[in-house]
């Protein structure tokens, strides 16, 4: 942990600003997250509309992000990632304020889709962070930005509940829109413009960090596939989870929320440790561990589906979250390190789009499986999907090993 603290200090004050902006803005957007079904149910004229819009209110932003993130990434490479961060925050502010006044279900879905199209904050923030730090310790940097997103989401849902208890759903969205607007102004005023050219020392450090992949790099398309498969595996449970907890464990709502939160807690605690462990390691080493992590996820989700003890189930979720902390941020860092400096926005935007597509696919698969085969089928399905990820990671590991110079080892 001491090494991690030293690395973070080495990033300088700009990292603290980036972390704060991501924590606050993502928290603001998640204030309404858990409560959309209440709003949709209030405005729906029938059960069928509620069922459709209840899923669409979450999926529409994902579709918007998946369609535009790569475009915004390319725009960031051309016009600057700092400008794209300000644009995204401003877009989130405007659409969130408009959503707060919407009284029609279909208008809300349209605005949520446009919100996703206008968003795309995370990818330029990642590219900006890599640019401003000269590519140093990018795995640690991207992991901590992901931690900011997760912690912001958890705290945002809590504060959203407090606002809803004291006021209304409209107040939640207005507050979120104003917070994002303030973040947009802060990003424009406080964040420095990256130097057009890095210093010689910075270039040397960046070259050193290219050893993160070097000749052992797996192809970016393969890393995208593995990232999408592992993310889709987790998102299968997004819709059935609460129903599963009620049917199998007869759990009260606070136990359901607590168990689900343990997944995020495990991620937040373990992700920085994974990042430090993988820092400056070659791709072959990291992909070898991805095989083990995918296997661990397959085992844990299989056990989660077998146990009828809610206590064991909660512990499994904590450890599962810990394993997930070593997946997405690290794989995105590998993609970044395998890409030229002038195309960081593009590759990170593509990664963000692919993650959203995988999330939508996972949600659709999980919802369909639960309806056709029953809730008890979802955890065996997740375990099988992680097993497929294991074989994908194994293939990428063999490919990375084949590119190693003779005499090198894992």
C-alpha cells in the first residue's frame, strides 16, 4: 500500500482534481439511479408500459454511450480531451435538468438516450489523465479513476435517498444537473491544458511504461473481447438479483441492498491492490492472472447459486467484488499501453462503447434467462460465461507468450 500512495503522490495535484471531479459528477448522476422504477411506475398508464420503460430507463443511456463514445474519443484526440470532459459534463447537466421536468415516460426515455449520447466523460478523463502524467503507471491511474466512479455511485445513491425522503424525485435530478454544471465550469477553469510535447524525461518514462505490454502485447481486439465477456457475465444479474434474493432467501430489502453493495465494496478495496500488483508487469503476466481471476469468478458464482445461506452468499459477493477489481481497469490499461499516444482518446472511447454494449447484452441475457428458465438458472449461467472468459483469457495468454523474446518467462 505504501508503494500505491507513493505512485498517487507522484501524479501531482491534477490527479486529485480528476479524482474529485469523477467522484462528484458520477455520484450526482447516480443519485436517481435506484429510484427510477418509482418514477416510471408513477407515470406509467399500464403494467406493460412500466415493465418496458423500467428496463429502458437504464438501457437507453447505455445505448447512447455505446453509439457515441468512440466518436467523442476521436474528437478528443483531435481537439483535446479536456474540452471533451467539459462538453460531457455540460451535456449531462442540461439533460438531467430537462429530465427533472419531464412528465411523460417516453419523453424520459428519449432524454435518457440523449443523455447517453451527450455523455462520454469517463474515456476523455482517462485519456487526459494519461496525457497529463506522461503515461506513467497508467494501470494505477485508471484503477483509481474507476474507484472514484464506484465510490461516487455508492454515495450518490445514499444522498439521493435522503433527498427523496425530504423532497421529491424532481429535486434529485435538478440537484444532479446543477452539480454537473458546476463540475463542467470547474474542469474548464481548474484543469491545466496538457503540454503539446512531453518532456524528454516524460517521454523516457512513457517508453518505459510501454514495457507494460511491449512485444508481449495481446491485440486490442482480443482485450476488448475479454473485457466485454467479463463485464457481460456480471451484468447478467443486474435485473434478477433483487428477485432472486426475495425468492431464494426471503431476504428483507436491506439485506438485498447490503449484499449487492458488498460487490462494490470488494471492488473498491481490492482494485488499488491489483493495480499495484500489476504495475510495470508485462502483458503475459497479467493475462496469466486473468485466467486465474476468470476461473475464480466462475467458481464463486457457482457457489453463490448453490448456497442457501444468505451469510455465505454475502461473503461470496465480497470476494467476487475483490476479483472484479483486477479485471476491467487493468484490461483497459493494457489497451491504452498498446496504443499510440495520439490515439488514446479513440481507443479508450471504443473501450467505453464496448463496455456499454456488453452491459446491455448481459442485462438482456439475464432478464431473458430468468423469465424462460427461472431465477435459479442465472448463477449457473454466469458461471458458464466466466468459464468462457477463462478460455478467452487463456488464448490471449498463449498469444502474448508467443510474442515474448526467446528466454523471457511469465
